[in-house]
């Protein structure tokens, strides 16, 4: 009996536990269904469908003349829903698959129609709802694909799934690449204009409903009601001049290669506005080629060398310590300061000379003796004047990465009362970037007004200006007018009579500036290894300055390391070409009589520009009326003018044109251009007058 009772008890307990467990399951089911139902439904939806960002097209970056420096080109990724609405019926799919395969084969030519048909049939057999058709599809190709019968049909067109991706391109490739910069999610610090103005350029991303399909792939849901379109970014109007930039880069590269230098930079700036027209930075790579990998012009703060003598002499003159005709003894080009440094000149026959002559010959001894002699008992008088120029302040540039300037003072631990002043006099024991030095020289050209350089003129959205930028005034007057006149004369003397007259002096226009040859420290080795930096900073035309410029070449190892012979030729080449290209500079224009038998060779292009050039240069036929060049009137068979025209919808003929005219004409006609060579267009890949779709690429070769 006990055994039976014991067994029944166990059965009841087990049955009770089962009932209790079942009840708990029912309770939990009810809780999930009714209490937590909304939460789990939302989570399920979120795992299978969610809104995802659609990248906005980034804004364009333009040069000062309207040329594209950076732009976003749309590329597309095409997928196909093989079981989508309209194609679910086998007969409809079979009726369209061969035509679609033939169209894709004809458009791309990478597979036969049979291979494309097999690919599409296999995808349908596998039940693919997101079959990849093509990567990197251009807009012109997409337009053609949308005209295929299956994608043109109202019932089946939604089977084509289009994903837009924006590709950033630089139409002029390496031209001002570092200044333009780039966007990279993996790089924390912004680079160039792309980084500095990303808030404007990036635009606002849109949102698109995406559905998760087997395999973990997210497929767009074609539901226009739920889609939020992206807002394209604003456009940046930079101050860069494409032609001047090309001139600067070519001249710098040529000299860097010739002198086997480590790196170098050039900055060309408009005097009155502070707008940077060209900026080039090149570094020698491990492959022994030059690349634009670091912006030395704005970031590399080191000893400026003898270009700083302008600051020293301006201070001495403005505080009435001396005059330009004051006599100074350069001690034969070598002098040992009591308890201080031994300073030498490049020229060893410098003895007694005027201050102006000492500046023109770039005597280190003279500068050091003058500064130390007048300020050794009160160095703060000298330093405070330097601080009044704001040389110890950053320029607050529109581009990030500006180097920090350092101007020592007697309160610094590194100050030495016997060494520091003599060394500072000719550009040592301090740190300045090339652009900071240029801003000071520009103030002399700008009648004493010091302004901060700018790289962006305005920001536009949909063609309308939303923000404008002007140069910030740093110092309304760096010195008195009397001092200004004296330092201008001294700067002109360097080129006219000093150590640059054989390199930079030009009979057609005047240049004012100063050389700088500085020994630079080599890391932990300091100054034990002989490494030099050659620079030239100045402005032109000196009598009515339009542009200021600085050239810096680091560690030239082939030939001379002196600034006049290394940096001088770069300055001269750029200045000559800029002067020749800028028709706004008030150039003298003597009339050149060319006769009736032959005319100056001209490139085809814009008629208005051609007339302007002839009129500016004063070119006219020998016996024609004086206004023949301006009006195209020629009574003796001299200047024939013919404007370049083309028929709408056809390819223009650009042979004989210069690069800028050819790009302008082909761009306006709606074609993409690939450029090879330099000079005048000799051939074009598509004959003028041909009819090809807009957006096609045309290659032009120049010689």
C-alpha cells in the first residue's frame, strides 16, 4: 500500500510540475504577445527594414576664373530584382531576357549576349532579388540602360534598382592638389579646402528605406514616399588662378629636379586683396619623384634666414637708429662678437659701406652689428617692435595646419644676451612659415597695410552667393611712410644693383625683393650637417605692385646653394610669365609694326580675347589705320579676324587652340576632356563636326 501511495504521489508531483510549466509558458506567450508585442514587432522590422543614409553630392571647388578644381561625378551601381513585379510571370521574363542580354552586350562588350542571358537566367533560377548587373555605371550609360524595353515598360521598370555613388575627381589632377585637399573618414585632421569647408561642401545626406534580404544584403525599397532626397553641398569659389598655378608648379619642379633638392614651395599672392593666386608644395619621394604631400608654405615654421633682414632694417629705420646712407663696417665679411657668435658673409670683401649697400649685398655681419649695437642694452625695444608687426601671431588662415611662429624675447629661457640678438638680426633663432614671411613683404608692397592671405573668395549655393570673404587687416600701418619709402628703395636695389641683378632683373618691369640663404638644422644632428635653405621673397612690378611672391627651396645638393642662383630663377620665370599673362597690369605698349606679308602667329579661340591682346600689345598692319587691331579693320590685307563657331549638337573643332580655349569650348558643348601634352592643340580624338552624345570623353593632344 505504501508503495502504491508513493508512486501516486510522485505521479501527482510530476503532473503538477508539467501543468505549472505549461501555465508559465502560456503566461509568457501572453506577455510577449500583448505586453511586449509592440517592442518585438519594432525590433523585427528594424532587423529586416530600416532607413539608411544616402550620400549627398559634395559641392564643387572652382578657381578664380571659374574652372573646376574639384567636383563630384555620379557613378551608379545597377541591380535587378529577378522576381519583381511584372517579371514574376515566366513568359514575361522569357520575352525580355534575350533583348536585355543583347543590349548589355552591345553597350559594354565584355560578354556575349548568350553569356549575359545565362547569367540572368541563373539569377532568376536562384530567386535573386538583388542581382548585380554592373559597377561604376556613368550617367550616360544609365540613360541608355533605362531605354531598354524591360526597363522602359511601366510594369517592369521597377525591377531595375539604381544606387548612386559620388566619385570625387580633380579635373586638373595634381594642380594645387594639396591646397584643394581631400575628405577621408580615417583622417582626423582636415586637409585643405575640402577639410576646412566640409560643413559647406558635404551637403546634407538623404534617407532611403532599405530591406534586408537573405545573405545579409540590404536592398533599396522603391518607395518614393518614404525617401528623403539628399541636399547637395555648396560650391567653393577659390582664389587660385589655374594658369598661374600651372606656371608656378612647372617652374618649381624644374628647379627642384635641377638642384636635387629635398622639397620646396612657391606662393603667389595679389597685393591689394591678399588672394592667393598660386601655391605649390613638392617633396622628393623614395621613388625620387616629387609629390605634393605636405603644405610647407603654411605649415613649415623654421629659421627664415636673410629674408628677415627686411624686418631688422625696417625696425632700425623706423626707430631712427640710422639712415640708408649710414656707414657700417662689415669687417671683411667675418666678425667675432665678444662672448658671442662668429658671423660670416658669403662675400668676403665687404668692408665699409652704406646701410643700403649692405642690404643689397646681404651682409650678415652688417645686419648683426647694427642690431646688436643699437639694442644690446634694451633688447625689448627691438622685440616689442617685432611684436607690433604681429610676427609672433598666426595669420588665422582659411586652411588648417598653419605653423606656429616663434619670436624670442629676453624672458625666454633660451635667450642669450650675447648670441640671440646678433642671430635674430639675419633670421636665426626664430620660426616663421614662408606664408607668414610673405605677408610681411606684402605689407610693404601694399603701402604698409598688412593683411592675412585668403584662399576662398565666396561660397555659392545654386549659383547664389551665401557668404563672401575679404582679407583680414592685421596691421593698418607697419611703419611710417618715410621708412616705407626707404625700404622699398632698398628692396628694389637688391634686384637692380645687388646680388640678384644678373638673375631676376628684367628690363620690361621692376622687381623688389630679398634673398635668403639659411643653414637649417638636421633633426638631432643640428647644424653639424651642412644643409641650406634658399629663398627669395618680393613683389612686382615694383613701381605699382600687383603681386607678391615667395620661393623656398630646401637642401639643394647639386650646384650652388645660394638663394640668388637657386630660388632666383624660379621667381624670375614665374614673374615673367605672370606679367606677360596679366593684361590688367599697366604695361607700356609700344606699337609694333608687323607689315603686311606675315602676321604674329595666334591660336584659335575667343575673338574678343584676341582683339584685346592685339589692342593691348599695339599690333597693327604697317599701313593700316591706328585702330585696326581693335576693330579688325584692315585696308591693306593685314589682320583677318574670324571667331570660332560650331553647330549645336556636334563636336567643335579645337585644333590650333590653346588649352584654356579648348577646355572652354568643349566643356560648353557638354563633353569631358582628357589632356595630353602642352602648348597648342594638334589633334583631337573625335573629328570636329561629328555628332556624339554629350558627356562623351574627347582626348586632345597638345604640342
